[in-house]
């Protein structure tokens, strides 16, 4: 989401977050801490980022041109030119600190109630066949080696038996990070995908849906609402997120989504068993080794007429060098080591390499529809969160060839 | 060093904002229950010399702490 290019938005107060049984309780000051972070992120977008652009255009780029005979030609030259620019350094330091503070605020919030959250999750998950954990599943190195976006311990960390505190932190803190722009349920990507499917392909009625890298399932649930008949399987390697996601869904009245602890490169789902396989903001958190295997797994899972689709940020090639440079910040400063590679990639070409027919591969844009507040209050969740999507349809003969 | 200065400053910025939010909550709840309204707070004047001195001391000590790096250290000063 274009956090730093959106000067108009007022962040939603944290008290607007959607309530469910797993949401950690928050005191006045804990809420205020989240709200300050949302405000700081708005400041970054509305005031500091434009100052960085002004500095680049007014001072840094001309100075570079005077020295080199041309303006910075690519992202790398912009980075070199900007490395000592005070406006950029301030923007970067404040942004890094809002991320650190967001993590600290979330950690301290959940740490004091970790046992209570675990117990609530256990009570909701008790005896459910729809939660399938596999402690023997190896954790991919791209998950185990990194505290992704500064989340201490990463997705799989457990401080206590049956821990759900990292996903609780993720759920509560994500709302603050994006100032509520993903909606009260943090599910704008899932809503955007569902809305795109219903608008562009109204006759497409998937019977089985797989969400790969589902995390806490926040973007899985909108597909349940859009396709009530579909059987939905949500897959992730992180047990804490699956426990939390399964319990969260149940507390929201959804008890028929299967949450399975599996690797997106090798699920247990049979060949040609799904009509829709999707990821939301997952591919950039994988690796050069895993990505082609995930794309191939999607191909393997699809029935004829099925769709594989992945929501991400747009590839860098769509932007001028300065904007690429700003967008690349997360790769280096927000612990997203695969971010840069993913955004330099042509995912349509990668889909073709995974076996999809080039004529069936497409790029599009998925936009979350605006929300209407339940209490009728004018609600400003709609900062129009919009994603780049790359997708491909499975043709009948391809499936036959793949299976045969 | 500069990175750490930023971190500490931003943490202070955030905590001050949290404190202001709490103060705002208290003021609004007091007003809602008609205990003390915003006008009364705006119109506050020290009631006597003791209140004047207390407020003055509050500010002086606060500024002393804030500007400790700008004030000369002389023998007999309390440790900073």
C-alpha cells in the first residue's frame, strides 16, 4: 500500500479495529501508543516523503547531473546520490523507528496476556478437525532466519506452549501500521481479490479455494463471504498463526475453513483439485529458491478453468528511478530480504516458467471496495488500498498434460 | 549515535503524545460529568503565592533537566 504517497488520509483510531475473541485487550495508553504510530506514519507520508522528493528533484539530482553529465539513471544511482541527503535520512530514520515502535507496542501488549490469549485460542480450537497442525514440518529458512518486518522471532516463534502472541501482535499492530486503511478486519487484500473476481468474472464460482501463506487468515475470510459454497483450505508453515487464525475465524462465526500447517511449495492437496489458488502479500516474503516451486505448486493444484492469482506491490519497472528507490526501503530497512528481488522480477515470465500458457497469464489491479460503517458513522477506512496482481488461468489440455 | 538520538527522541515524542491523549481523556471525562470544564481550565489562575511558586518550580526544574547539556557544571551542583 502506498503509505508515503497518500497525504490526504487521516488514520483510523485503533478503537475502530474489528472485535473478536482473540483480539488482545488494550489499555488507554496502549491504544494511544498505536494511534501515535499511525499518526507518525501519516506524517511520514504527508510531510516527510514530499520533502525527500523535493530534495531529490531540487538539489540532489541536479548535483548528480553536474558531476556525471546525466541525472541518476536507475534506482541504484538514486540510492548512491541520496545516501547522505538529510531529508532522506530523516524520513528513513523516522520510518524505521515507527516500525520498531509498532513492534515494541504490540509485543508489550500481548506479552502481558499471552497465557489468556493462548487459553482463549485453545478453547475455540478444541477438538476441531479443521485445524491441522504438523509439528514435524520443517520451517523454510526464509522464515526461520529472518525477523520479517522486525517481528521478533518471526512467524513461528513460541514463548509458551501453544503460543499465539506473535499473531495477536500482528493482528493488533497491522491496523496501527496502516492506520486502519485495510479495514477493521485488516482484510482489504482479500476483499480486493473477491471484488475483482465478482466484477471481472461474475460466472466464476470456485468450488475449492486454497490460500497459500494465509498467516492469520485475515485475507482468507473475505473469500468465504464471497463464495459461501466453496470449500476453503488455508495453508501456512507457522503454527501460531494457524492456531490464532482458526480461533479468530471461529469467533467470527466461520468454522468451515481448513487451516493446515503445510509448505506452499508442497501441499497435501491432490493434483487438479482447486479452482482458485491465491496468495496475498506472500511471495515477497519467500525466496529465489521457493518462489518457482510455489508458482509450480499452484499450477499443479488447478483444475481446468481454474485460476492462480497473487497480490503484491507493483514491479519496479512501472516506476521512475526515484519512486523505485523509495519503494525499495522495506527490503533493506524493514527486514524484507527478498523484497528487492521480487519487485525486480517479471512475475508473468515466472508464471510462464511454472508451466502456465503465456496467453493465459495476465497482470491486473485489485482494489478494495470502500467500507460502510456499521453504526452509520462516516468511515474513512477507504484509503483505496490497491494491489498489483498477476494471475493465470489453467486450460483443459494443460491439466491433462501435467497429470498425464 | 545519531540513529540512537532519533530513536530516543521519537520514543519521547510518542510518550508525550500518549500523555497528552490521557490528559485529553481526563479533561473530557471531567467535562462530561460537569466536574471541570474546558473554560475553567483555560481560565485557571494561581489561587495564592504557594500555587505560583509551585508552578514556577515545576518549570524551572523541568528546564534545568532539559538544558543540562547547555548549562555549565560548577562545583557543588547536584549530579546530573
